C-alpha cells in the first residue's frame, strides 16, 4: 500500500489528520507524533498489508486495525 498523492497531512501533539482531497474525507488517529511520522514513512515507501496491520496494532486493537485499513482503502487514502 502507498499513501494516496491526493492527501494533506497534519501531525499534532496527539493526533494524525489526513484529508483525502478528491473526496474531501478527513481521518483522525489519536497517536504520538513519532508513531505518525513512522507510519507516513512506511506508506511513502510502500508497505504490505500484514506489515501495515502489525503497525496499526501498536496503537489499536486487531479488529480496529483491519477496519482502519479497509476504510482507508474505501476512502481513497491508500492505494
């Protein structure tokens, strides 16, 4: 997976905000800035589904991680 080029990113003290500019969808994840930055680096380089799920599981439950990946695909945040 890669982060869609049609996204705007904002990292705050306790959250990551991603706006998908084509569909004007906004995603918020409560997390530490270092976690958000590492996630973005993975997505810029390209990452497999299992690695991405494992990374999400550091910050959320396994069920929520799968839902997040599915939602991001549906919303056009991931390609």
